[in-house]
C-alpha cells in the first residue's frame, strides 16, 4: 500500500446523499479551491461507524469555519445512506447529518485510495486534501478503531498555519502555539525555548 500524501487526490464521480437528503452525483474535482476531509468507513448500520459520522457532524461548523468540506464514503448504496440518515439515532441510525455520504458500490474509490480490504469493505481512512486537490495528510485505522475528529481539525489548523506562515508545526502543536522556522537554527531556537 503506497501513500497518497503529496499526490493529487484520485478524482471520482459517484452518487451521494447530501445534507438536504437530495440524491445526486458528487464529483471530487468540483471541490477544488476548498479544503476537503474525505473519510472512509466500512458499512452503514454498523457500530463504530455511526459514532464517527455523528462526531464529524457535531463538529461540522468548526470545519466549515476553516473552509473545509467533509465527505464520507462507504461501499453502501446511496439508498442505504438515505435510509440510515432517516433512521433515528436511538433506532440505530445517524439522523439528518449535514455532509454528503458517497456510494462506492463498485469499490473503486476505496481501491483508488488504498483502503479497500479483501473482504470488500474499506478501512477507516481519512484524507486531508488541500485547495489544489493534493493529499496533505492521511491516517488509516483498522475496523475496530474509531478516529479522533479533534485530531482531524488540528491537522487542518496545522496545514493552514504552514501555508500562511511558512513555518513548520512541531509535535503536539495546537492552534495558537508557536512553531519552527524550517532551518537548523530555527529548530535549535524552538527546542531551546521549549526545553524542560
């Protein structure tokens, strides 16, 4: 499995259910000029998946404030996505989440992103795509391991900070922290300030 980081995100066109429950084609290329968090999950009507999808939906305003679009993908059909959205959370659904869920019935999108298992479902892959359509960050979890949505937001902050300031973000960097100049002197200065 090779990484997509630093490469152009594989484009796709597929049917999706949008926030308003409209079913229509979604084309990734149409999001150029915006940041995108594209995440894969195994299947609708399962266990860890709704916890992640609902967590992304609860933080959707935070992503939007940063100019980020969130898109979920699984190997289910758009009709299954629609049914899941229109099932109450207490009955095993996800409720009316407000970002698109893409149908990857032929599993080509998951395969192109390197997250397709032999069993025919996707691992929990997450890809941060910049405004130029380049993958700048990815993380892939095994099926039982749910993702941290706050970490996805932190990576958006780090990417946007480096784009704006040209500095690099050290370990555990958070928005508002100081960063490093990408030179030997800059690293030494940063480490001296933060030595404990």
